[in-house]
C-alpha cells in the first residue's frame, strides 16, 4: 500500500540523517579534544598571521579571498566587477601569490571561481592547514562544515516527514490502512518527526555553532583575542577580510568581483 511506502520513506530518511548527524558530531568532538591536547605546542604570545587568521576564520577559500584582495590592493592583480581576474605583475611575492598566478593561467586572465577552487586545493593552502593542525590551532578537515551539512540533512528529513504525512492524508481510503482517521496519521508520522526535531534540538545544545569550526578551541581563543581594526589602511582592510570574509569589503566593485558575478550573494 502506498501509505506504507510513504511511512517507510519518512522513517528511513529521519533515521539515516539522525545517525549521520550523531556520527559527524561525535567525530568533530573527538577532533576538538585531540586539538585541545595539542595546545601545549602553541607558544605563549603567538600572534596569528593574516593567512592563519583567514584559515581559522573561514577555511581555505577565505585564504584565497585574502590573497586575491592583497594582490589587487598592491596592483599585482586586477579583480574586475564582472568576476574576472587579470594578472598585472606576473612576479608573485610569495608562494601563495605565485600559486594564484599559476591558477589564472598563461593567458593572464581567468574567471575568479575556478581560480579560487584551484588555489584552495593547492599545496600552499594545504601546508598552511597542516601547520595549524600540528600546532593544535585548527581542526582537521573543517569538521564544522560536516556538522553543518549533517544538520541541513536532518532539517530536510523533517520537512520530508511532514510532506509524506500530508500526502498520506490525501490518499483516498487511507483511514482503513492506518487503522484510524487523522489522529493515526499524526501518530505514525509524528514519531519520525519527533526523532528529527529532537536530534536537531540536541545538536543545537551540544555542537552549535555548526559551521566556522575550522579553528580548534585554542585557535578560537586566539581569534577571540584578535582585534579587527576599522577599515582604513590596506592592512586594516586585509585584517577585516581575514576575519569576516567578503562581507568586510566596502568597495562594491571589488565585492562583486569576489562574488564571482555582478550582484551575486555574499559567501
């Protein structure tokens, strides 16, 4: 019967998504504990570089955004509001900049999104991540993003349970199959819905905020002590971008360039 299939879909989706969230959250907790054990390797008074701040605040893509804006402000790269990057000075000042130039390609011009993706997966960013993980400042693999994705899956499962329950109510003659009228539908589909909502409630209490967990507890403490100056000199602008990302860019044309297209949404 159709209502049985809908009920199985509701239960299966809710159960699988909740198990996934529990496993991902447990892994994130273990990684955070492991990074906390490594705090003693962090020198007292350690000051984060801009690239380190960018990684701990937003991961690899934040590092790339910082590199792009740095090169743009220093007239080594032109970021157009149309979402294209053009090389002005082909001599990069460090390995990160040289990686950006190589990602743009021999033509000296490229759309920004593929450049961002290529540099984020390149050796200099991976080496930066490895150093921060070894120092106990970063969580391997950006565990917070995995938790955030798992939470979104559970939310989707909850919506699917509601949708399948509503569809069951619309099936002609479903009362005889479920053993009763609307109350029975609420009971049968209310259980997987309660499972999903309960899992979301526990996740919010235990692992919220879900995203932005590139930094370990030690790294988060360093970030909390990091003062972000008001926009002014180039270094101040770069520091703000490292912490807050594209939303810290005040130039509309530059912000449109980093979004990858005119009028795109902030990341």
